[in-house]
């Protein structure tokens, strides 16, 4: 196991120039780690559901389209629209099969 696998949220060092910890005590590094973990878990679930025949390729494409559209709708209704629009763009890249990360 590498040192990175021993990461504990809330204990990440804040590098100079990064944002201060938010109200929950999470650093920007924590937030990115959480997002990466969530994306990896979802990707694994979708792959497993496809391999088991639960979801077809078309259904996965529809799922990703719906997710991107939901992020666009949230951007239109939310002050933090930049994050929602970036999420929608990332989901579209994933749907198109491009390396989004």
C-alpha cells in the first residue's frame, strides 16, 4: 500500500496558495479526494451493472445524459453555477468516452 492510501480526510496538509479549510474542516485536497473516490465508486458500479447485463450501453449513455442535464439545470438555479457547469462538462466527456480526468 502506498503512502497515499493512508490518506485521512481532514489531515491533509494545506499547500501554499490553496484555499483555506472550509467550515467542515475539509481542505481543498480533502474535497478533491472525496470527489475522486465518489467518481471511482460510481464508475465501478456502472461497469459492473453493464457486465452483469443490468444496464445496456444505451441505458448508460442515457443515465450520463440525464446526469449532465441535471447539473445544467442546477447551474441555472444555483449561485455556484461554475461547479455545476464543470460537472456537466465532465459527465459529457465521460459519456463521449474521452479521458475526462
